[in-house]
């Protein structure tokens, strides 16, 4: 009997599924008992100063690891079919597994110095995944991703260097010292770059150059949420700074607004979902600014479920559409891919915060908390307008991809017959429906009690319904027609010129300066008075000396003989 070979992606998926199921009862126990375990390994002691490598097991780290590994397992199973024609599948699987390991290191290490292992691991592996297809577009996207995240890495290193004043790097016991504000600023900017908040937002849509399974993993529960996780981990320290809450509310509101407007003018399927991720990251940062870190974690978990599902559905559609991502070439898919369409609509409803979906329990609670607190009226208007835009681009996406007239090739092989693609969708669809209710029932800190008027209670649902109506009205009026190019449409579709500023415009000055420096210094003065100049002068001196010595040796001999004869003569005379 011949044994059937198992692909490496399927094998790794089984390992991650097993790990997720085994760690689930452990994380449930830690959540219910609210207990934690800190393990410290002392690997170096010098001058009475010990270097520790700590590992923490607490409800935050265990539950986060559980979610990450469950989604990673679904993504790897999906990639078994999606990437089956790739020549370098094993390289892809290794990179994804390194990505998961880096995220787990980031989660389980509560030491800022050792945390850099997972933090930098995420940055390096994400660059390798974005440039996976090895073309100029992927390289440009990878460089923007790497350089934007490198700003945050440098700020985190500065925070680590400054925090040496307190004598330790444990994130659990950060204390106030004279340079604490620099440490807080470094941690906040590092989190903003990783979570793509304004003005570091342009790398997130650019990272869509990676394969779709990578997008599902990166933009749901790993890379982009690493910054939010860092803020939750350091929240007891950051909460002592008043300007932290003010700044995070300002930047998160602007990010929400920018992403919502941009998604309504985008035609790339993956970039629309990436901008919706940016919008939800703004919601998470907003809840941190409202002094509710546990609600941030709650929304992070529910968002991971429906956003991974959204990307997998988009991947299945792209796979069947000959890897074309333009939503204008799609349409009428509800008859050809009923399971994928059902999952996509479920994810869209959860994204909009439809009642009793996963997003309803977390997103609506955050918006109601904003109404219950003493927030600025301008901020409330901005946030609720951006919430309505979420429903607008969701209904636009559904119409153009699922229900409008067919625009793809007449014999396109759309189907739902690949079990490697449909199985992860079914698992994540269950998560998109039930995870909100389940997590709120399981974790007491996720179940906030608010007393607000009935009009405020239904305001979030009314804004969502108004956004859906606006999407339908805009589609009937002008969405199915050509958009006339103007500076306003370019401003909105290019993320407020951030994509332009972050790439060509920002790099022109440094490149020109570097070119002039090379021409004037390295190839100019440095060459004249540096290595080449010194070699030329020494060579000239050596040639002159050699010429002098070759021609003057007989004269020197005669002078020496004459001098000796003269000395002897003078000695004899005397």
C-alpha cells in the first residue's frame, strides 16, 4: 500500500491546528483564574548585573498566541491550493512559519531588550514575504514596508537605551524616571509605524504585493496588530502620560477617516480590504485613547477572525479570476461561488458591526464608550462619519464583486470545489459569527457595562444603515460610471498624497543629495587628497628619489673618497 505524501503547507497547518487546540484549555484556565506565570532564565552575570531572558504566561499572551496560530493554520491550509503552482513553495512555508514564531516571541517575552528578537524578526520576514514574487513592484513595496517600519525600530531601540536609567527592561514594572517621556514617545511611535497610523500609513496598501495568504496573515492578527499589542503591554506605563491619550485619539481618528475615504475610491480588491484593516486599526487605537485597553484586545481578536476570512474569500476569487485583482473585471459571483460569497458577506457584516456578528460586540462597545466619556464633539463626528464610510465601501465591494453584471471572461472556471480553500473559510466564518459572543461570555473584562440613553444606543446602528444607504445611492448615481480625474479624487484615492510623499517625493531629495556628495566628495576631494591622491604623490616622490639615487651614486662615491683622502692628508701634515 503506497502512502500518500503530505505537502509541507498541510503538515505545518496540522501542527499549528494541534498547538492551537492544545493551548486553548490552558489559556481558558488562565483567563478564568486571572493568573500568570513568569519564567526567567539568567544567562549572563557581569559585575553583579544579571541579564535575564523572561517568558510570561498570562491571559494576554496565551490568548493572543492561540488566535495567531489558529489563523496561521487556516492560512497555511488555504495556501496549499492557492500556491500549488509555485516553484518555491517550501521557501514560502518556511517564511510563514518564521513569521508565526517571531509573533509568538513578541507575545511571550515581556522584556523590551529581548522583545527586539520577535519585533525585528517580524520586520525582516515581512520584507522577504512582500518581495516574494521578485519583480520591481514587489521590491518597491518591500522597501517602503521595511523603511517605514525601520523608523519604529529605531525609536524602540532609543526607548530601550533611555530606559537603562531604571536598571532593568521588564515591561511589567516600568517606573517613572527623568527621561520617561522619551521612552514613552519611542514606544508610541514604534507602535504607530507597525500599526500604520498616520503619517506611516502608506506601507500597508503597498504590502499587498505579497501573496494573498500572506496578506490574510499579516493584516489580520500578526504584523499590523503587533503595534497595538505593544501599547496594551505597556499600557500601565503609558497611561501616566496625559498627552499619550490626546495624541492617540487625534491620529487614530485621522487614520479612520483617511482609510474610509480611500477605500471608496479604490478598485484593487486586496487594497480595499487593506484600507479596511487600516480603518479597524484606527478603531483599536481609539479605544486605547479612551483608556480601555481590554476593549482594544477584544476588538483585536474579533477583527482577526473576520478580516482573515475576508482575505481568504478575496484570495479564492482572485485565484479563480486568473489572479486579476481589479473589481471591475468581476461580477455576478453569487451564482458561481455560493460558499465564498456567503463567507464574504458574513465577513462584511461583521466588519460593519451588524447585530450579533463578531464585530458588533466589540466595535459597537468602543463607539458607545466614546459617547459615554467626555470626548470632543469634533472627534465623535469624525469617528462616526468614518464608521458610516465602512458600511459604504463594504456595500460597494459586495455590489461590484458579487451582484452586478458579469464582467469577467465567459468561460472563467469559478467554483467552490477546492476543499483546501473552503475548509478554512468555514472555520473562520464560524469565528466571524460566534467569536464575539463567546469571548464576551468567557472573559469578564470584555463585558463592559454602560448606561447610555436609547438614542445613543441605536446611533451606531443608524450610522451603519445610513452608510449602507449612501453606498447604494452612490452606486445607482455614479459608481458604475467613469470617475472623472480631478485633484480631489486623486487626493482621496492616494491616501491624502501619503503614498506619493512616502515614495517618489520623499526619496528624491536624499537621492539627489547623495549623488552630489558622491560626485563632489567621494569622487572629488576625497580622491584628490585621499587614497588616489596620496598614492599619486608617493609614487612621484619615489620615482624622483629613485632617479636621483640612480644618477648620483658615482658622485657620492667620489665625494666620499675625496673626503677620506683630504682627512688623511690633514692628519699626516699635522
